[in-house]
């Protein structure tokens, strides 16, 4: 649901099932926050090994803050294969995205502004998507594939360029 909300820039086209225990309303910002919190809770909350892992923008690496050890691709793959990872139904890329999202949420509750965080994330993504700790973490667009974008009165299709 979170991916769809981000993709379309709104939560108006989706609604959680009552069993998901997500507080929902007509306010996109609150709905986004609820989806983010639920996503982090569902993935990281069930995997003790990731509770102290954060993405370090200075090191450009995932770091376990309790031990200061970095986690690489093999570590996330191992965690994804673990009983807790399988229970969360999360592969290594999903685990990385959850840790990154949790890092952003944790930092946003400190003295860092969302603008600073998003700027750091944008710089990091431009540097790390093809190499580095975030490789394979996000879906990439393929040339010639169309993608929907939010228009004022609905969804229209634009060609990637």
C-alpha cells in the first residue's frame, strides 16, 4: 500500500482492511504516516537483528548502532532467509528499504529537518543506486516503459525519458 501511495502521491485510491489496524481518514499526510509506521513495525518489529540498524549517510552504509559493525548484501540476504525474515515475507531489498525508512523516521524526530533528510537521500540515491549499500534497494525504471503519474483529475500515462 505504501508503494502505491508513494507512486500516485495520494492515499485516496486505497484503504486498509480493518484487520490491518491502521488508523485511516481523509488526510493524506496522516495516512502516509500511518502506512510508514505500519510498514516499519511489520518488518523491523519482527526482526530483532534489525532494531538497532540504521543507514549512515556519511559512511554510505548500513550500520548496527549497538556494535558499529556495517551490514552488507550478504548480511541482509542471511537475515531475509532467517525464520524472522521469512515470517516478515521480506527479501533483502525490502529489509534495506525498511531500515532506510526507519532511519529517516528516527532522524525526522530529532533536530534534522525533512528537507535536509530528503536532500541527503536524493544525493545518496544518485550516488549509490548503481554501486554501494543501496544497490538493488529500489526498483529502477527501464527505458521505453511507461509509468502512471498523478494528474490533477486522475491518472495519466507518461513515457519515461
